[in-house]
C-alpha cells in the first residue's frame, strides 16, 4: 500500500499507543520488506528514551548514533551503519540524551531528514509510543506519513482515539 501513496511519501514514522505493542518489529519488517523490493531504505531508531532496536539487525559501522549527531558530536557519515541486508542502512540511537524531545524537534533533525530524502527511497523512523511521551508527535511533524500500531485486545478504543486525535494535530 505504501507504493500507492505516491513518490512524495518517503519519510514514514511508526509509533504506537504504549510500550510493547510491536512498533519496532513493524518498523524493522517494513524496512526489510521495502529493501527486498529493491528500494534503498534507511531505518532510524529515534526512540531516544527506550531503544529496543539494538541487536535486532546485524550491522557494521556504528560509531556514535542519532543522539550524538543531533548534539553536534558526530558527523552525518559517522552515524550511518550498513546492515547485512542489501539496500538497508541503519541509524541507531547512541547514548540516551537528557533532552530527547528538544533534539528531535530541532532544525538539525529536520535537515537530516531532508538529506536522507535525497539519498534513500524510503526513510522509516521507529519512534517512542505517543501515549507515553510527546517525542513521536514531534517526529511526525517532519514526516510524510505515519503508521500507528495498535495491539489487538490490549488497547482500548477510547485510548487509541485519543492518540489518533493527538497525531491529527500535527501536520503529518
């Protein structure tokens, strides 16, 4: 379905209402599927508070991470890792910073996404759960689209609607 959304839908955030709903698994599998479809993809672990992506993919080249880049402590090239999957690169979180919302809402983050748009067919961003912290909504403002993962029989309809309404307030 993503292919039919248009070529301008390149930067996609993936979030959920709460922890452990499978958003990181969905992010990773979406990135892998796109890479297998011969699209050049980068997966960004932007959960700067509680990353679970580490160890899910084999990669080489991690020197720093997203938090280092957003804090001006690393260059763009120093944060991109190659994976053992053709067409798939990865940016890990790096160390957890004391100010994740500020970093993710920065001009540096938006500029990084603009650079990635020119290099990759798709940029998939694994975000923190929206129902827990504001970081995912901040990231969504810089994206072309968003996927909300909701675990069946675990999240109330009312809570999912509140999260959806919060997301609709962004420009995503």
